[in-house]
C-alpha cells in the first residue's frame, strides 16, 4: 500500500516546478470587480476580494503547466494586504512567484500593481490534488 501512495505522490508533476518561476496576468477593472459589486464595501473601486481572486488565479495559472493530467491545485492560505484603491477602467497587473515547493505544498509571493504603483502584496499557499479523488472525498463526507 505504501508504494502506491508514494507513486501517486510523485505523479503529481509532469515536470518539477522551479523556485523563482513567475507568471503575470493583466486585467482592466470593471464594475463587476468593485467593492460595491462584491458586497465587500460601498465604493466603486477594485475590491479586495477581486484582488485576492486575481492573485489566486495567477498562482493557479503559473503552476498548471507543471501538473500531471487529472491534477489541479486548491488554495489553502491567503495572507495579503490591499494598500491602495484602484478606480474602474484602470489596468491591474498581478505577478505570482513560486517561492517554495514541498511535495504537494506550494507557496507563492504575490504582488498587484495598477498604473500608478503597487496596490497589494503577500503570500498564497496551494496544495496539489488529484481532482477526481478530491471531489469524491468532498461529496462523500
């Protein structure tokens, strides 16, 4: 039984991700991205939950090319600061950098910028799972 678990653990990556790998996503802030739309505030500026979602998605997109078919990652921890408001219509750029790999555990540094400078930063952790097994466990609790 133990050999099967080890084989599954090693089969999560088709190629080993390297520390320092980076990925960038850019987007234009739309009304649906605002604190008002998210219900997280009453101001039409880029919402903190929208920024966190962008950060998580950037990390996911960074690691996806390294994963075996049938594997994905799930977010397990977000530790970020949102330090500046961004208006609707402005471009936001998110950078994710892989800083730690420990088997299925991944840690990323994330930063977000608008056209005037840094708007957020922090860390995000994800965990590699077999999607089929994960969903089976979720729905058979």
